[in-house]
């Protein structure tokens, strides 16, 4: 895999978001993102409306799917048709966070307050297909509908961002929480099949953007890399070092790693000290196993570990302040290493 089309402004240590935000006001969420993230992440706001949940948002506009007033999902499995066109109505409640951000970002660009790429995320075909299966759709039809639905919706949203922010590059993460169970007995898809489905979604992104893959938690790293993302999201955990060889090859071919440095479960840290120590310890372990320390710093993005929708705006503010500080330290070290190497 060779990574291409990296947008100008996607620099070492840049901080961005993962998953949903807890805000109930879409305007406040948009300004929060523009103010606190070096790489603004278009927000999804499931606490504002359940329709902005990742599964509900993906199902809006699919034949046989009805989204209720409060985000409830009703599936008529007899009407689900993998070949039916997908309707993307950005005026729908499910896309309030999305369209509100685009309006704010366009205004910020016009005022000179914002320039550079944006990041957003969308649920992947494995997770969406499993949701359709749970709703009663036969597996063969469910995954076929999920694959087609994800690819069409991605293209619709890519076009919408390009129209609103024509000078901004895009980074699009495929969110596949279901892959956390990929290697467990009873998983409904063979690993190779699941990897192929995710790979197809990533390929759809790469027509006009940089692709990323996020699985909340520590999933099988070789399988995730086999899907072919340009950016791989990983939690900062000691077990990651066991895949050092795979990660070395990924980075040597231009791959970036989005390091989830701030835990979003349990007590939330109040400073960058512990996340920085944990990231440094993991990097030291990776270097001892052969990783290039310069690549680790220069090809690093900094994020929370998972989404923040279950927290509060004040916690989100704290988490992103910590992520930004860790990112600054990464960037400072990357610059220092370039000077040492004479770059």
C-alpha cells in the first residue's frame, strides 16, 4: 500500500476527533471542533438526536428502512433491496451536525479563521450489515445492501464536503466496531470476507480522499492493515507492540497511525502527563522491536481513544485539550529529529 493525496496541513502530531460528540447544540459543536482540533472532525451528535447515531445515520434513505421521530429504526426486511438507490437528504435530522459544521467551516474559511483539511467518519459495511441481520434481514441480503449503501452514501457525503469546502482535503474514517470480534468464534463472516468488505469501503473513499480505519478497542492489527487503510487508528496499549513488524511495514510505505492517547472510559485524565508517558513507553517498545523512531513521530496523528458522546461537553473540552498538548509534544520531537538528521 502506498498512501497518496495527503492533504496539505496534515502535519505530524495533528489532533483530531474520533466518533461522536456529546453536544446537544449543533452550532456549539461546530465551533467547538473548529476551535479545539487541528484537523477538524465533522461532528455526529447522537445525544442531540438518536438519528445521528452511526447506524441510524447510515440507514436513512435505504429502501425498507424507517427512522422514527426519536431515532428508532424500523426495518421491513421484505422491502430491503440491495439494488435500490440510496437517498441522501442532508436536510434530514440525521445530518444536522454534518450540514451545520459545513456552514460554519465555510464561514470560517471566508473569514480566514480556518484553512486546511477536514476529517469525518462513517460506519463500515461489516457493522452495518450485522445491524441489518439483527433486524431480521437475511445475511446475504444484509451485507450486500450494506456494501452498496455505504459506498453510495460515502460518495454523496464526499461530494457534499467538496461542494461546501472546495479548497479542503478530506480524511474519511470507516468506523468498524464490529471488527473487534473478528477473530472470535461465531463471528458471522469469515475474516477474509470481512476484510474484503472493509477494503471496498476504503477504496470508495480513496477516489477523492484519504482513508482511515477505526475500531474502538484493540482488534486484530494484521487484519485491519490487510484492508488497506492509509491511516490506522490504534489505542495506546502495550499489546500494540506485538504487531511491530506489521506497523513498521505500514509506516515505511507511507501509512499514518492515529494514536488514541486519551482513554475515554473510566476516569478522564486532567493533564497530558500520563497519556504522554504511555505513548512514549509504547514507542520505546516499538523502537526496541525495530521501528524507526522518526517515522513514529512524523507519521502520527493524535486522537481520543473512542468517541465522547456518552460524556459531557466539559469532558470533551478536557479530552481534546489533552490530545492537543500531546500532539504538540509529538510535533516538537518530530521537528527536533529532522534537525538532528539534517532535514
